[in-house]
């Protein structure tokens, strides 16, 4: 299976957009070699702003540029952007302006940098902001499509969550992201696994394990968290009767919470949430941490089987 970097896909696509649109500006907080915005900065130094270790200024400056008619892409590590909540709320979301936050190094795939840098609460923080759209791409193909969508079709605030590690490429080259819409990666009738980010590849492997046990699992990529695909969730609840959610994020105020809200309001069915359970991360190999926190392929398969059989 081919694996590619989502952040490299971001930097490359951003540079292509910069060639076509001189109103695009990019801001970073002294991490451009890691976020890959350095690719844009090298080609367009007059439209690239390294704000240094001053994230509040990073966000406030991006708001000013957007109010002046520019399309602002803003990047840093997820954990560092979180310290600018007030500026994002007051300067960007309150004014409902054209600022696109694209963060990298989110979740436990930050690995050895440890708990202080493994941001697992960001989706919940950003989802609560009025006017903010929240997206968690599954692979490099979807990342490129998301960046094109943000540039061409969305003129309001957005938060796109990327990671440090490379992910398997699951989408065909011609795939096009649609805000508020999910994708059925594998159909099934017995139960549904709804995931995003790295967890989609895990969910597909878990579905293979379940197939061997006679359980036909549907797998949905829910990359659009806000707005979320309510219709797909309700359809899955009606047709399969059981749902497991899997995310590289806290189970509080993330994908699992959003899915539970929809089913609770529209079509109640058993929902089991898999994610970080009210805890910080730990330093360790990125992929070993999934097993440590019981978020690996076998864990998803086990919880899914238990849910199918009505066990808790």
C-alpha cells in the first residue's frame, strides 16, 4: 500500500495555488520546514510571513490581511495554535473572514515529542466556534482536494487537521472533497464504523477481520466534522443498527460526540466511541501508541464485534 505525507501534499498544493492567485498569502510561526509552507515561502517570499514564536500575532495578522482582501492560509503545530483561541474567536470567527487554519502534528502520531505536543482536544475546541468549518482529511489525495476547495469555494474560517506521519493513500487520484459529505469506503449491512484521519485505514483492516467472523461492517470516512453528514449517519443507523466511531482525538467533543448527537436526536442506536479517553498522550513510536491506547486495528475489530453482539 502506498503511503504519503499529508503535510507535504498541503505544501505542494498550496504552492500550485499561489502560482494562480496572487491574493493568496501564507503565514507560519517558525515551523515552515515542518508544516511544509516553506515550499510556498521559497517560491513567493513576498507573500510569505514568518511570524516567529508569536502565535497570537500570527492569527491577528492573518485577520488583518483577510479583511484587506487577501486569502490567508495559516499554519503551525496544532498544539501551538490552540493558545490563540481568543484571537481566532474575536478576530477571525466573529468577523467571519477568509482565514484558513491548516495545522500539522495533531494527535498521537506526533509520537516521541510526547504528551505536551500531542494535541487531542483541538477538533472539539474549533468545532465550538461559530462560523468555523472543521476538516480531518484521510490521505494525501483528500488533503490536496481540501486545499483546493478551501481556496476556490470557501471564503469563511476553516480548520484543517493534518498529522506528522505518512498515511496510506485510500482515494483515487480524481477524488473531490465535498464539505458536509462523507464517503462510504466499504459497504456493509451488520454495523457501521465511522472514522476519519489515520483511523479510516485501521477501520478498513478491522472490517476485514470482522468479515472473517461473519460480520459485514460498513466503513465511512467522515472527514467533514463541521458540518457533519447527518444524512449518512442516520442512514447508517437505520440500515445497520449499530455504530462504532474511531478517531485520533478525545472521545469528548470530537467525531464520537458529533455522531452520538445526531443519532440521539434523530434515530437512537447503540454507539461506541473509540478515541483518547480523558487522557493526555505519551512519548513513544507513533504507531505503537495506537495499540497502547487501545486504538489499533484489533481493538477496533474487538469493540465492533462486541457492539454487533450486544456486549459492553
